[in-house]
C-alpha cells in the first residue's frame, strides 16, 4: 500500500485573542494590562490524503477550515500536532516544498492589479524558476482549458470576478504543483462560471493526478468534485469518509416520496413511526427512521393506492445545515 501524500496527526491551533470591555476607562486600562482569551480554532484533527485524491474540507464559518489549510501550506505554525506533506514539514517552508504546492484563495489575489495577467504569469514563472519551455507548455494548456486567450493582454482591474478567478487558478498552477489547496475558489461567482471552474478542476485533476483539498460553502462544488469529504465543526473533525455515506452516518432517517391515485378521496392511514412532511397534488413526503424504512415501505404499498414510490437519503445540503445549526429543530428542514 502506498504511503499517503498528506499525513495529519493531532493537529491543533489555539489563538490568544485580546479582549476588553467597551468604554474609555476599559480602553485606558488595556494600555497598562491587557486581558486575553484563548480560542481553539482547530482541535486534535487527524487524517490522511492519498496522492491524486480530491477531498472536500467542509464546515460552517469559523469551523477551522482555512486555519487548517494555512497550516498544511506552511503559512501558520500549529500549537500542537504533526503534519507531513510529501515528506516535508510545511511550516519549515523549504523551497523544495513551496515549489510543489499551491494555495488559491477565493477572497485573495496574487495578480497585480494594473498590469495584464500575462505579465503576472511571467513574473511567477521567474519566481518559481519554471523552465521556459515548460512555462509555455503549461500556460498554453491552462489558457486553452479555461478559454483565457482574450484576457491575457487586459489589465486585471478591467476583468470580471469570474475572469480574475480563472487567472488566479492559472497563477496557482503554472509551476505544476503536486498538491493544490483551494479555499472557496468559486466564492462570489455566478452559477455558470462556477460550473465551468468545477469542470476545469475535475479535468485538471484527472489529467495531472494533482492532489486537491477544497473548502467551499457551495455544496455543488463538493458534490461535483469530491468523492470524499472531511467535516469539521468548532475545530473538531466530525466525519471523514465518502460523500455518499455522509447522510447515512449523520442523518438517522429516510425520506419516502409517494405518488397516489385518487388521492383526494383517499383517507390516509399511515403506519406508526411515520411523520407526514407534506401532502400536495396526490403526493406525500414522509420521514421515517432509517431502520424502519423497509417495513414502512411494504406497509404503504399494501395499504395505499400507490402509483409511484421512492426512498431517499435526505439532501446533503439539509444534512450539513442541520449539523451547522447544531440543534434538533433543524430536522424540520430535512
């Protein structure tokens, strides 16, 4: 069995945050003696990522996603724990490591605002010591995949957000990194541009076998790109496994959708343990405990004039929303 490309063990990050009460008196006292509180952004997180894998790293705002990516890329030192990426310790920031990774932030830019993207690309090629022939080959490939040719000579400040995001991806991939960290790469983009970027990232991963860790609040990004997800909440890892298994693990019920004939004349006699979520135009939406779903389905078929029936896991978005909210009342959304 091959060694994992990314190994994370017991990773933790605690920030020491200054705080004070409002008012002039508190402000003056803070000049003499400041008070602090500790904020645990990441707590004892462990996981492995294999070479070429695309992993979704999901969680609500403040869950610790970006902090974790910054530690993996070497931008932050952890408070505790170990990380090894391709045999390197990220925060040592050795040139050999930095030349093999890239991090693309949806809310940050590495493009120079007043010059065309092509000039920024050439500068980055020099910074990363990319051989000229490889630079041209990689640039041509990325420009073709992202349909960027008309944008290369325009000042960055004249580009739309979606066009700039495409350029950011090119800038992050010019040196052909083996590991790519993507933090909200589709943030603020329209639906069409989001779809094109997802298709590009999927094709790029398949073509180059690049390892990717992706954070996003758009579940469509995760569903389209990530067979595996890691869920983090309040800095704690809650789930690490296949995307398809997320609902099975974290939502203890199934949704049953039933189509009825002559529904308006049909008096409902639902089995015990069934919750009616919705009844409209001859259709029922029911919720049942996962372990009861086979028995309930058989009873419905025997007691109701069923013309159509499906048994589903709750939508991924609804499962995630319930976890983010952290209370049982959110089950009503599922």
